[in-house]
C-alpha cells in the first residue's frame, strides 16, 4: 500500500502565488492538501479551494499557529510535508524530501536552500545571514550540523507527534530542528531549488519582520538550550 502523504501550506495573502504552488504539486502521490488561511484579506481561501485544496482557517496570526492548525486537520497520514505558499520553493522537488523517508533512512528531512548556488542567490541577504547564524548556534549548542532553516520539509507523522511542536510564530522551523535532534530522529538535509518569491515577504521583506523573526529564532535556540 502506498504511504499516505499530506501537505500543509500556511498562507497569508497568497492569492497570486498559491495557484502555482498547488498546480505544481505531485498530486498523484498526495493523500491530502491542506491550505491554512492565516486571516488573509485577499482571495487566498477561494483560490485554494478552486485549485483543489482543503482550506482551514486560523484567525490568530502566526506561522507556527497556522502550521499547528493544519496539523489538527490531518487525516492520519504517514508523512507530513510543510511547504510555503509563496512559490519560492519548487513543489515538484518534494520527491527529493520524501525519498530518504520512504527508503527507511530518515525520519525528518529539511530542504536546504543553502547548498545550490542559485538557490542561495535567491535568498534575501538578511535571510541568508540570519540562517547562517542560527545553524552555527545549533551546531555549537546541540552538536548537529544543518545548513538551513528551510520551511520546505518532510517528517514522519509519528515523529511529528512525538516531538510535540508548540511554537506559535517565527520559531517554528528552528524548534522542529532542535527537537528532532534532541529526540534522536534520523535527520537528513537535501538540496532544493529556490527562487525569488511572488510578492513581498511578510517577514524578511520588512525591517520589523526581519528583526522580530531573528529575535524569536535566537530566543528559541537559547530556550531549548536551558530546558
């Protein structure tokens, strides 16, 4: 029997990019496509439905909140994939993330935007340098080497439940990676393609968003260092 693969796409005002994301997904391999509308003010929810996704709503803003709400809507999958709705990642690269898990070699796979030169160039400088600082701290404090905090990732559902995700906003990705290390999950990174997103980033596209995200990521790293 083929494994059940569910995709969670948190989305805030992504009506222009979301159809591209949904159309490029390998639908023949997917059990469930969940778009979490994080209080959008445009047609994000409508275009998601029009393109065949299940839409759930999270009225409280926050990347982590949206991901947690998406998890509540899961239909007992084997593997969960997290993917942004801005079309910066290539949804068709999902097979690269799934392969190590399906082969029984990994429990958790992060798509790294830092390995391929063209992908690195597509990242905004503040995102690139912020990621480098975060993964350096993880290596120093938790003795595991990552190259990125990329949001495109796949994880066994039983592993996702076991690590007990809690973060409500910008600390979501780093929390998952730290908890994966602390829980002894088999972790892999794979290079994924990355491009300039459609529209302006709500996080790294503004000074305030960059500062808030960077502060929360660093706070989360030190939080799990002392717990």
